[in-house]
C-alpha cells in the first residue's frame, strides 16, 4: 500500500464528510419559507434538491459497498431511497444517509479503488467513484448555499473532483448535446484545473497541447467548475473569456452534462 494512495483516499474521505455534514447542517437549519425557494437547478426548489440528494447518497452508498465487495452489477432503482416531501422526513433521511455513506467510505482501501464502481447506469474506475461522490455532495451543498443567498465558492477539492469526473465523462455528456457545425476547440484553465476539448471529424476528444483554442475561459477553479456544470454563466465577472465569446455561450448546448 503506497502512502500517497492512502493519503489521497484519506483526503477524499475528509472532503466528502465536510460537504455532507455541511449539507445536513444547512438543511436542518432551514426556515419553513426556505423549502420552496428556487435553486440554480432548473425547476428545482430547495425541497426538490434535498430529496434528490437523499436519493443520490443512497446510490453512492450502495455503489461503494458493492465495489468494496468486488461486485460490478449496476445499482438497481429499487435500491434507491425514496423520501417524502416534509422537512422532518427529508432531514431525517438526509442525516441517516450521511451516516451510511460515512460507513461505506470506511470500507475503502487503495486496493479497492483499483476495482470498478457500479453506478446505476455505468461502471467507473474506482478512484473516480470518490470524484463523483465529492462532486455531487459539494456541488449540491453549493447549490443549497446559493439558494439561501450565500454565494460561496466551491472548496478546492470539490472543484478538482468536478474536473476529474468531467474529464472522464465529458465525451459521454456530448452524446446528448448538439453537434457543432464546424471544427472547434475549448480550453478551461484555472489555478490547478484544466480541461481541453476538441470537435473534429464529427466527434469530441479530450486533448492537452499548446494549440490555440477557439474559446478559452480562465478563472478561479471554483468558477470554472460552476461554469462546467452549468451553475455559472460565461458572462460572470468571475470568468475571463478570450476568443470567440459566442462559443462560451454554446458550451452547455454542446456538452450538457449534469
């Protein structure tokens, strides 16, 4: 067991716990009037967001548990926790799910992460399991904070995990997007994150070279991750865009993603 792998795993566990705990604490402190406030997630209220989080935690807990036992069969819909809409039930299920997720995380070892993580719809390399869990917990915790008027940045580990997961899944996201009408290249670059995507010969590829992009977005890692996941407009003062600015506005049409 390499110490660097153990340290990475421990850091991911800590970051996930911080986001999950923050979510529970914010949810339990909501006022009655907060539950029906809109969020950045299209058509979702705070109540919808937290019900989704409860279901998501059950998915990731089940997937991590299966991975720890070497099972690669996809998680069935029947394994997901369905929750009612009352604040008491949502908060209770959220806290319960947080504890179960924590237990599942303790079963992981660097060796386990060499295996495959079963999602509901696909398999992922084990290390990406922690990227998707941290991305989901951190992004939705941030969604909740913004809905309540607290426009905080994503913590560094969350932004890094978001880019790690996107780098692995962006080509699948593009399947549901519009195909560009001509060859083009994007570059998103922050302090520690970077993603370059090229459309050529009728398909997207992830690239990394010094070729000039048609559209480049720069900013803090948090702002870029929020843009990448459709939470922040390219026109935000938190981002700097060079090249064809119209392409910045088309990014999520080409690569819709989560």
